[in-house]
């Protein structure tokens, strides 16, 4: 059941910073689409393109054209309109990856889901299952789940106030520049190999599966921060 529209709302942000070529190689991208179609089909595009409004209609062009489009524009920012209650899908593959004069760049996937969906039957457990399986596919450096409040809707587009953007930039890494683990951990965190070695206390209080360390609050609708379960982010690893 789709939640009712509200002018101001909150959404659940699922984010992964990773170095693998999942979005760049056709066979690996097929696995990415398979997880979306099986566990979160609302995240598949209604429309996609390079500009607003996106010109390609997925129901007409099909998956092969979407693959071709992503092959031809693999390092560009793609405009991607999903289906409610998914509000946004952000796919970023910068070139080059790694350390540079402006910082450390990684691939980034962000998927935003209206927080009201968590009150719908089955959605809470389903999103947690999706988060874990997508994490296992992407093999992230770091990934998290958090709630972003106070978003304004104009038509089908969500907007942030300048205050919201400033707060998010202070609290968490933005865009593909990896700047460290946020001090506010949100609802759930997954750590890759490097951070597991650097933060063993987190690993001791998490579940390790497929080489990844997962920690999550039982309910993502809770206002509690995950730091209450795993401890605070170490200062030497914290967001700069």
C-alpha cells in the first residue's frame, strides 16, 4: 500500500560507498538489477536520462537500452525516477577512484525510501533484508541507514532546505568523496575489511557474514542511534 502524500516528510536513506565495478560491468550490473527487481522493484526506473526531465521511459525502452545507456554514460550523473515509496536513486561512479588532491573518491549508491513505508505490513523486515543483500553484492568500504527529516515535496520531487543540507554535510559524508565514518551512525552500519581491522570493538558487537560486519537497530523507525549498541565512532576514524 502506498503511503499518503505529505508536503513535508521523512525518508530512510540507504547508502553504500564502495570500490567494486558492480555498476560498470554488464554481468555484475545484471546482479545489481536482479537484487532490485527481486527485493525492491520500486527502485527500478520509471524514467531515466542525463537531464531533467529524463527522456527515456523504461516501460518502452526495456532493460537492454538501460544497460546500453549506462555503458555509454558510466561516469555521468544519471537522472533516475523510481516508483513510490522509493523517492530517489543516486548512482555515482567517478573517475578516477581513490586518493586525489581533492580527497578520496569512491563509487556511491544512495536509495531513499519514504519513512512512512516502515508502518506498512512487511516493509520494515523487507528493507532490512534488501540492505543486507545489496551490501553483500557491493562489498562496501562503509554503508549506513539513517532517517532524513523535514524534506519538502513539490510535485514528484523532494527538496532540502539550506539548513537540512548543512546539517547532513556536517553529520555524514556527502557525494562520492569519502571523508570518514559519521559520528551519528543512524539505524544500521556495514563495515568492509579495512574498517573492521581499524574498529575491532564494532566487529565484536556486530554480526559478521560474507566478510562484512553488520550492526542494526531492531526497528529503523526508532529515534535511537546505533552508537548506543556498538559504541561511539573512534576519533581517528570519524568524519572530518
